[in-house]
C-alpha cells in the first residue's frame, strides 16, 4: 500500500492507495499519524478512496489509529470509503465507531 499525506489547515489528510495485506502495509500510515502528533496535529482524515482491499489487519490498524488519537484528545474521520471496504466495516460494526464522509472536503469541513 502507498501512503501520502497533505496538510489542510490544522487537519492532516493521509491518503491510502492499494491493498492492506499485512502489518507492513500499515507502517507508513502509523508513521504519518505519529508525525502529525509530534507536530501537535490532532485532527486526521484517512482518505480511503484509493484503498482497494483490506482485511482484519487493516481494520485493526484503523482501530489502533482511532485509539491513539483519542488518547491525546484527537479525532479521526474516514473519507471516500468504497463499497467493498464499507461493507467490511459494516460487517464488523465499525461503521458505528468511525465518522465516515463521502469526500475529504466534507470530512475536513466537519472539523470546523
């Protein structure tokens, strides 16, 4: 999986592209979150529009990021969840845990 990040105001946007097949695929995402927290950025949007597939490893990574941010009074929003990943979130009841928005712009707007 390829991970890139941008900053929009005080919101870190982490863009995930590809597939999460193992914990190695989530390492860059965790580094991006850690970097954001080191810069005192506590608002994060994960753009999942380019995430083709994930399994339990990816779901665990999302939950870990959510927990890490909550521990420092931070907030996580998911954006661009495709139907395949969305169904997996729903099957695992994680749609009740995460705030999800159709686009990054809408997720960022809900921080304000």
